[in-house]
C-alpha cells in the first residue's frame, strides 16, 4: 500500500543546537511551517506528550490564547505554554495542531511524529522519508464473477 511521504534531510551540525549534547552526530530534520514561519525540526521520538516543540521566544507567532503547562522529560521538568490550535504545514499536510513553547538544553525546534499524527507512522532513516498511512479506506479489488474460489497449486 502506498503511504504518504514527507522528505527529511540529514545534517552533521544541528542548526539550533545549544551545546555539545549532539555534537558530531548525523541528525534528521524535517521542514515544518508553524503559523507561516518555516523552520527545520529535529525528529525527536523521545518527546513525551509533545508533537511540536518550539522555543519560548517563538510564542509571538500566535495571537490565540495560550495555556500554561509543564513538560516532563528525562532531562527534567520545564514550564511551557501551549497553543492548542497552531496552524501547521508539513509537506502536503496542513491543519490545526497543538504546539508547545518551552526552553530546555535540547533542540529548540523538535517534533515527535508519533505524538503529532494520529495515523500510523513509519520513519525511514535510510531513504530519508516519513510515511503516513492514509486515513481513508482503499477499495479492495473484486474478483471477476466467474471466479468462485481460488485454489493454490503446488
């Protein structure tokens, strides 16, 4: 079954890296636009409950009400503000998603596709693609009426 794909790219130096935590590692990013501002988002499957993470300074992107929350990770607890209706555009997908704005010592811009999308997700780091299973049913091919059963041959 053909799945929807988004293109990733690999960089040896993180554009938003704050320190030596990820130095000299190959990293995968995906271009995402939030409120019409595009950035390169690090694919971080370790983000808990968070689909999209932006630095606190980027909260200026929205005029909607923001809500206080706390993000808990292996690195500690971080106060966050949340936009439950951030306009996101990624590849051919677009819509309203929850964005978390907070600062910590990890990547400023990060995304966890397993928390962001409600569909099945497959990350192909070899071919640098992210696949999403379609949310609609694909019609199954009907057998010709003359075929009443299928027999396996040896």
